[in-house]
């Protein structure tokens, strides 16, 4: 016979849970549970605390010390890389070492005879790959057809991989309209999307009419080159036979509208402003430094002109990774070709303005670079046509530090090690590691973005949040995990904003709650918040100020309150 509920020892939780007993009259089940929590909670927490005090100095602290040492070493590596690139970029600016001073550049001589003048211009192919680009296809095609170049010396090639029949019809009609105006434009489609963008570009080069072309300019579907783009870039190729690529700078469009029939941009949301800061640094510092020292940098996949013979020599486009552009640039460099970045030539384009699109883009770029490093490191090491120092630059500086270390240390040091250290008083992170190094890196970024210096705090917090996404993508690329070759075309809004300018751009509809929520970021926000609270209550430093702010940033991103929303209605 079971004992009455009144005679139960309520401290014995295991007994209560193992016997299906009804509570005594007048005592509710929630009341019993609350009583159990009250009686047992203190002892349980004291027991956990005792275990933590035993394990912390013996296991947790040594492991955290190792993590601190590794992160600080990677921080120093990153700092040296950032300082060296900044020094080169600054020297180029102060000494006015423009591309025209380092390489021969002269306008193409046309002459008086119209027929002879046309022949003085080399044949140029313009490729525009696209995939279901309903919003932007007219802009890119129109800009390409408006390029200032003899009409009989240029071929426009639209590579349409669209799966939407309606979009395909729209693009084909647009090409036909330009063809009726006398433009030499070809609309090309494939039966499949094998190789994605790389496959489209590769098959595009196999058409018979391409054989007469010497150079190929590539523009993504949201890019709008100025009419003088070819006039400013191709002369570098004509007068310098070892240059394989001329890369222009991206001029990011944040909001689309028309002013004097010309697309210009203004800021839309905080996320796009932060992206612009990151890309400005990439072009002004990273691309400039690489071009000025080893005549190498990663091709950005668009807004560039390639020498077709160089592409053919190195084996053409390869689809083994999601960064086919970087792959081609590395292989060309290993064959002794030079790559030139021309920052004065700018091409308008569109920034991802939704968090979903931005995350997909960053995954593709980050994962692809790490994956390419894994596949090409042996090829770099065995290359015979480049110097030992250039091999070191490619392997260590370009790939290892910038594409691997940068993402790992940003996430682990600033999002894991520092917050965790507040729970382990035995571990003290040096001030130079948590203050001086990140401050120096931030200031070097700010110098190249003086107009955005007021956004630096937001840039730091957002980049730290995105570091978790990038670190995951890096690991996927290095270890060739599941989504290593995942290719999601970056969503473009184009003229959508023109048609729906009265829609609140930051509206977040409840029907899309599942798409907005990112549980890893929310979970990390909770972790950081608890660390900050502990540091505020028991800590001897003021890390909680930073950790609270970082927790808020993770929470905001986790709830999807970042970027723009364009209504479908």
C-alpha cells in the first residue's frame, strides 16, 4: 500500500518521480513542483557550483589558456597583414603610383579614315551571365549595349540560365530589341545549369563567333558600366602584353532611382551601409595592395576585362568551387600573368539588401575561398613560373591569413574566448590582445572610410555576428562538408524599389517569422547575455560593456531585424 501524500519526503525527487502519486487534498501539482524547486534548487546549485570550482582550475582554465594563446597568435598574424596592406595602399596614394604610371596607357589611336579607325580597336566580347534576373536584366543589357566602342568590334553575349520561362522570354525580347537597333547581341541559353556561372561562361566562350575576339569583359546582371569603360581599361591590355586582367572598382548602389536618366545610389538601411564600408576597404586596401606588390589579387567575378588567350592558356573556367573567379585569377598568376586593379574606373552595382541574400552571398564567397585553398595549395607549391616569395604571398597572406585565420579568430576570440574568460578568473587576457590589436585594425579601416567613421561601432558588432556564419562556411570549405558547392544566386531588387517606394522598407511581416528567425544567433545572444551579467556581478573587469552590446547585436540579427523587406504585394 502506497503511503499518503502528506507523509512523503518532498526532498526525495527521485522517489516522487518514480511513483505516480496524487497530491494530498488541497495541494495542487504545480504547488508541489514549486515546493520541490524551492527545497531542492539551492542544494542543486551548490552542488553544481562545487563541481565547477573543482573542474575550472584543473581542466577549463588550461584549455582556455590554450585558446587564448592560439587566438592571440592569430590576432598578431592578422594585424601584421592588415598593417602591411595599409602601408602599401597608403604609399600608392601618397606617391601617386597610379596604374597609368606603373603601366603604359595610351588611348587607342583611331586615325582619320573611318574604316581603318575601326580596325585599330581590338575585338571585344561582353558577357552578361544571368539567372532569373527579372528586376535588373534591362539595366545590365542596356548599359552593355551603350558602351563606347566601334559597333563592328564588339559582341554582346547574354548568357541566360533562367529557369522561369517568363523571365527567359522577357530577356530574349530585350535582346531582340537591341539587335533591331543595330547592336551585335547574342542571346544564349543552355539545356542545364551545369557548373552554374562558371559553366555558363565556359560554354559561352565555345561559340564560333568568340574566336575573333581578343578580350572579354564580364558584368553580372546588376552591373552597369559607364560608356567609357572599355576605352579606359582595354588600352592597358593593348599596350602591356603580360596583363591578363584589368579589374575595375565596384560602385555599390544602395537604393535605385533615376536622376537625369542615370541610376545613382543613396543609403537604404544600416546593413547596406556596413557592407559598403567592408567593400570599400576590400578595394581600396586589399585589391590595391595586391595589384601594386605581386600583381595579383582575387578577381571579383565581374567588372573586369580578361585577355582571352590567358584564359585559354590556364585551362579556362573551372567549376570545382563556388569562387570560379578567384580560381581563374590564381591559375593565371601561377603562369606568370599580371593582374591590374584600376580603382578610378567604377562600375555601378547593387548590394544585397536583405539579410537572407547577404548570408547566402557571404557563405558562397567564404566557403568557396577556403575550398579553393584546399584544392590549389599543392598547385601553388609546385608552380615553376613564379618566385618563392609570390608563392609565400599566395599561400600565407592571401589564403591562410585573409581567408582562413581572419574568420576563425574574429569569431572565437571576440565571441567565445573573451565572454568565456569572465567565468574563469584564472585566465586573464592581455590588454594588448583585446584592446590594442582590434583598435588598430579598426582605425586602419576607418582611415580608408572617413565618411563612415560614425558607423564603426555598428560595423564591429555586425561583423562579429557575421563571423559565426563565415567561420562555419570556412570550416565547410576546408573540410569539404555538405554544402561546400552550394550556389545560391544573390537576390537582386533592381527596379523593385522604383515600383514600391511607398512601402516601409524595414517592415517585417509576421507571416515570414520562420524565415526571419535564426536560432544559432539567438542562442548565442543568450550565452553572451549570461556572461555579461556574471561579469557585471562578479567580474574584476568591464568586459560586460562590450559583451552586452554584442549580445544585443546577435539578438537583433537572430530575430531578423536587419536589412530591408520588399513586400510582394
